[in-house]
């Protein structure tokens, strides 16, 4: 079986390789070495092997050493002068042109200088490698079957990461880094891409005529003076972010309050450059600016995978609603008992309500009402607690929406019904959870 020294000599006979590129061809052998250190060690072993053969009278080894000396570099210079009385030349690396160590050192220093003045605690390095460099590296590996090699991109990422850790004490994070350090080996440039900062929380909307998102009419005017997004937008200044996006577990109409357990959400601060502000300090600041209309509780950092969980699919979250219902006739205790009995785990088919059909797909879907509890407040007025599957339009459950929602309170009671006020009092974690509240 061919040993490492023989393989190195055969490799260098065909390609001039710098210390880093040679070491990378054997990167999985040995521990605690950089590829540059590994490559210098391999060249030294090759020189020693050739010197042994020369001392034993091998003229072919002498000729091979003379040919390879410009590819072996400094470790061959002394012996070359002794044998041939002159300085060896130096051939540029076939893969990187001989500049890889300098480029990696420059990238590491530039990354440290850029990161020194930003408020982050974790990072990840990405490397852009020119196509021609990758192609030449692949050619060498393929021709010589170098199974213990690694890619040039892996080396760049590791060496820059080691320098950032050593000089700044930042932590590599392969899943959700604060900042991505992008090293372009072809242009000698380093760029920082700040990742979104995701914060989990809940909000309570204690006033009506407050929308969840900023609502601008076709005339460019605001439909409502304040929104939940307005309150969260202050996070952009707090975390020096480009923008803030709200990912909510559903939404309520602008005239509907969000009470009780509050509505879960994740706030995404785009390209946040200031990460050290605590969620408690941020919570206090956004609550000061929310005018007593919306109250926020920030619960901690979130991951990208959590966004899908909090948003869910349509109807994933169970909801509990409190509706103030007005009939066009007097309502009796028997009416309310019948309503409660009828809407026990009752499936309801709904066409997209007419009031939102201009901006939402016109579809028919089925949702379940788990339970209804009622309390009579007046001759024609009662209050209903509705435990339902998420995605059910409650105003239309009450009115029937001209027959587009069936069954409805109106159809069961045989009377015109109107939802005068509506509050969300709980948002649960799943479709069935509401039924156990």
C-alpha cells in the first residue's frame, strides 16, 4: 500500500501545491493542525524521504528533488543549495495561485474588525469560492483519489471562525446565528449579513378599532389610527433592525378585543444589529408606546422553526370567544338551553363571509363548535361563550350570513341574530384543546 510520503511525491510531481492546498488533500489525517501546518509537515517528510534516497546513491531521487524543489518551497531550500549551489525557484499553486493563506488571514482580520463594533453573540461563516478554483481542486482530488481531503470552503470557514472565536469570544451557531460572515475568496471581501431576531410573545388588545396590521386604504389613508404592528414597530429602533414583521396565531377583526390568555405571536426584527437588549427592557419600551390600546408580553427568543408553529395552518389553534348577541325577538331560557344543546361538537359549514370576500378566497370550509355557554342579559340580548375550532367566523356563526353559514344561531333560534360585540378570550394550542376549557 502506498504510504503518505509516496503519495505526496506523486501528487507534487503532477501539480505545484502551496502548503494549505497540499495539507487540505490530507485534512482528515492528524489532529490539531491547520492545513498550512499539515502541508509544511508533509513537504518536510517528502524532502526527508528524497534526502534519504539521495544519500543512498539514488540518482533518480536526486533528479526528482531538483524538479520538485520549486514546489516544495522553503523546506527544500537548504538541501537544494547544498546539492546544487543555487536557490530553487518557486512555482505558484495550481489550485489557489499561492494566495490562499494571505486571503484567509485577510478575511479573518477583516471579519474581526467588522464584528468588533456590533452587538452580537453568535455567528456563522459562509465562503464564496471562485468556480475555477473549485474546478481545479476537484480535478486534483479526482485524479489522485484523495479520500482524506476536505473542501477549500470548509477550510476557509474553519480558519476564519477560529480567529473570530479567539479574538472576540463569539460563539459559532450553525442553526440560528446572529450574523452571517460571508467571505468572498475571489474578491478579497468580507460582508456581514445580520439575521432576523425572533421574539416570542403574546398581546392583549384592550380597545376596539385597533387592527392587527397597519391598514392603509387605496387612497393612502390609514383606516385605523393604531395597530398591533405599530406597537411592535418600536422593536426596530430598540434592536437597530430594518423592519419588524408580526407572525400571529391568527387574527381578530379591528372591532374585536383580544383578552384573556392573549394571542401568541412571534415578532421578527429584520437584520437586527443590536442583539443585547433584554426582552424585559424591550417589552417595557413597546408597552410605553402602545397608548394603553395594546399590551405586550415578550417571552423570549424564538427560532425560525417556531414561526410555523405559532402561525399554524388555518384552524390549528382552538379559540374561545365571548359574543354579545341581539335578537329581533325576546329570548327565553328554553331558547338558550336549546342553543347550548345543539352546538355541542357541532360541525358548521361556512362560505367565506361577504364582508371579506373581496380580499379572501371564496371557499366553503367546515369548522367545529365544541361548546356554547350562554347567559341572558335582557329581553332580546344574551352573552355567549363559544368554544370553537380556529378559523371559524363567529359573527357569521351568529347571524348565518344570509345562509352562507349553516347551522347558525339565527337558524337554530328561528330569529334574526346580530353579534353586537365580540371578544377573543383564549387562544389554545390545538384544534381539540378548546373543548376542554
